[in-house]
């Protein structure tokens, strides 16, 4: 869809990218600080479209950190993701230390960043640095719609249910063992399954790869329920697939989206490198 809508601030225009979520912000150079009205207008667009794309940017690491910091408090990444010289910027990469593609692509399961924290991530910013000739897309599912399109009876049944998110579980599922320090740093955390968005008040299903089980319910049926909800939530009719172009910066709302990297390129032959920064969210509430 190519509908340019009138600018909501004098300094930029919005081009909606799909009916599910996502819009392009046209006219901003992210290397420069945004004035206060523009910051606020960008944040309003972020709430409205859940994901913003800024094309043709050329941000250094410090510039990306500065851009992200205009919208909140940056947070450090998990120790296993701190391969960068800057702990606030995670280099998402399929390359080994010699710069050779490993064939391994991470984050291919649907998730919300740091959902295992007491205050899960508010937003993530990714900047495309090196891309394969084609593919290497990232997919996003709209979790407002996921909740709102459930049958009324199911929603009534799930009212008040809490879901436990666990870093240990998701690492285990990825075939990794976490250290004792990581276990202590990120203990399992319970959140509302239908999480009220702190800014919009709309409810969003809060599941994904870190979701372990439903609190107070036997493990197996709780996990089966989570999987069924995730299948519903990630139906193609509820997904926006982002095809990266060099210089793209995208910023999305983890409080109402799930995302995953799509393994639709040869990760043993081509580089895919993105720079990632995250903003801390607020504790979930019911
Ligand atoms: Fe992620």
C-alpha cells in the first residue's frame, strides 16, 4: 500500500506499509537530534503503527545509541549478546570472528525482546549494516489484533491468566545452557497473558519463545495453550514481513508485537549484520 498521509509534524511524512502494522517515516536524518515536537510526533506514530521504518540512514554505533536514547532509557543486552565494544549496542550477526558466515541465524522463533524481565523491553531499534543479496527478512506479528480476534468466550476464559516468561527455558530450547550468574540475573517472571499496553491501554497477547507456562496451571496443558495462541497470533494474515534495504532503521514496539528473523537466505554464504539497541519498558500490571 502506498498511501502518503499528511505529515503529523512539519518535519516528516508517513507512508503506511501494510494494513497490519508498520509505516515509513519520510524526511528525517537520524544522525541529527530531533527537536521535541518531532520526537513526540515520532512517538505518536510509533504508537499508532507499532513499527516505524526510516530508510537510507547511515548511523554509526554512537549515533544509533543517541537516536534510541531520545525515546527512553537504553538497556544492556544479555551477556551472550554483548559481543559489541558498546554494551548498549548488540551486533546481530551470522559471522564468526574472522568475518566468515557461519550458517547460523539466531532469533528465528517468534518472541518479544526481554519478555523475561520484570520490565520487558519497550522498543527495539535495528539498523541494517550488511545484508544478503536477497532474503534475511524480519517478520512482525500484531499482538493487539491477536487478542482482539480471539473469540469472546476464549478471551473471557483467559482474563486474569498470567504467563511465566523464562530466559532459562528459551536458552534451553535453543540448545544452550545458561550460567548461574545469568540464572540469578534473569529469574522466571510472570506477566498478564493479555497485557494492557501502558500507553494505549489496548490489550495485547504477551507470548513468544520466552513464554514458558501459564501460572497456576499444569505445565503441559499451559504450554499447549500458549502454542495454540501463538499459532493464532502469527497467522500470515496478522504478519508484516520486512524486506531490508541497506541503511534501513526500524523501531518497533515490543509491548504489542512479536518478531522473528526469517531464514530465507543462505546464512552459510552471505553476511547479515544489524545493529540493535533496546529501550527499557515498565513493569507489567493487571
Ligand atoms: Fe529479538
